[in-house]
């Protein structure tokens, strides 16, 4: 079984600053996917970024980028030029390739990110 | 219907009553997933459907929980004889298929409160 750990329950930064959210995971699988989801107060989970483990290049999506360290089993999310709308819970999630989509996502407990004006 | 919808949005029920939660997936998505999110916790995977088949029900918390799906459409999650520990947000997600890893699109969830 795999586990996902997010060690920062809450973070607060000023608008326009850069912030990094940490995530570590444990798995015996070699091929897998990692995700960052955003959950605003509306409860709607929104996919922010995904990374396939076999790809060495770190994924980027506009202001969002990841630092994927496979050997260290670390998957951090960097948000550049943070905006008030980035305030939300952020969840790191794992899905093993061996199960296809059948195993569901394994989530960390989340980091509450607050962007201060 | 552009996204996944869930109903009701909120449900308050008395301990011991049965509740039924509904999920409407995105049209054309054959895979459907149910998750539970307890207060201050991440999401806990409960069960998935590929079409109307749920091959693995071991993730359901107890035998009071059951789920079904009609064709490749609506799914219902039923909790019988609700307990206070069942209080949580229940989220549904759908994806193109469970045969491979595709993006899961989530609904807004149903907040269940058992008094």
C-alpha cells in the first residue's frame, strides 16, 4: 500500500510571493502518477498539475510547477506570483500504474494555503 | 451538464436513519469513483465503477455502506443505520475509463451530518 504525507498543515504568504508546498510518498511501484489538487471553500476538487514518474522533466502549468525527486520520493509544488484566488486546501495524490485507474487516488491530508493581500 | 453533479449538497440526518447520496457523472465517462473526506483529512477512496460493475468493494468502511450504478450513468451511495462517525463530505469523481489512468473530475460533494 502507498502513503502520501504532507507535513505542512497550514501556510500563509503575501500576495505575489512564491510558495512551495511539500509532499512525500511511499510506494513499492516503479511506475505511477502524482497529482496536486486544489480544493477551494466551494469543495470542488480541481486538478492543478500532474507528473508521470517515468518522465524526468518536471511538469509546469503557468504559475505552477513541481520539483519531482523520484529517488527521494518527494513531489513539491511551487506557486509563483501567488494570487488571492490561490487560497485553498492543496492535496497531493498518488495513483499506481499497475492498477490502472482502478485503485483510486491516495491523498495526503492537505495543506491549507492562505494568500494575504 | 458540463461537470459532475451531486445531490443533495447537504444532508442532516438522525443517527440510525438511512441516507442515499447521488452522483451524476460527466456524459461519456465510464468510470466513477466515490471518496469520503472527514473533517481535516484527505480524501479516502471507497469504491469505483467501470460501467455498472464494481469489482472491488473492500474499500467500503462497513457493510452498512453500499453503492450501485445504472449503466454508465447515475450512481447512488447508500448508508444504512447511519452513525455519527459517518459524518463527512462524500465526493464523487468520474473519468473516461478506469482501464487506464485518466484525469478524474470531481463533483462538489455532499456534506453529511449525522446527529
